[in-house]
C-alpha cells in the first residue's frame, strides 16, 4: 500500500503590483528574465540563450525571480502572452518592476485577464514548490508555499 505524500505549507505576505489569485508550480530563477527577446509569447518558452532557464516554459507556472530585466517592450510581450494563455499564472518578485506591472495591467484592461504580480520575500522558494497566491482580508497578497517534507 502506498502512503500519500504529505506536504508542509509555509505562509507569507506580500504587496500586490496587480492583485489577483493564482495557483501553480514554482519556476525559480536567481537572475532576472526579460520578456522582450527572452520569452516566446506563442509558447511561453524561454528563448534567451544567456538565461539558465533556456528551453523551459513559464506557461501556467508561478514565476519567481528577483526582478524583471529590461526593455520596456517586455510589457507588450507579457500582455500578449497573457492574452494567448502562455504567460505565468502569477509572478513573485523581490523588487517592484514597473515594466512587468504595465504588461499585467494592460492585459487586465484590454483582455479582462488578471495575472497577479507580487513583491515579497522569495527566499527559500524552490522550483517545483506548489504556490497559491491569494488576497488577504487586509488587501495584501497571501502566498502559500507547499513543499514536500525534507
């Protein structure tokens, strides 16, 4: 008989750049990623040859990284990926990123699709963790991180 695998949850709060709820598996990078030239909006695949995530997909994941990286055009690529359904389900950042915020806000305005963007402590989140982003009673972001024991 196989025993079910239990997870342990860690809770933390954050500040929304764009409020919303999302769930997904964490995809964690220690270096920033540019959506302009770094993500294929048709597939969600990372195409930046200098990025350690090359070939992985952000689609449906909770993307976790210190910040976005450059080009103001990243906002239009993010908005297009959100429209196509190839964007992350949500993004957790250590530092606010106005460019990514603009992309998420534009997608909400034009397509009525919301992708939460949260600034929070991303320390000790690992790729593969189960992440749930919610809205607390005080309007702050709540982040629940599910982990396998060990």
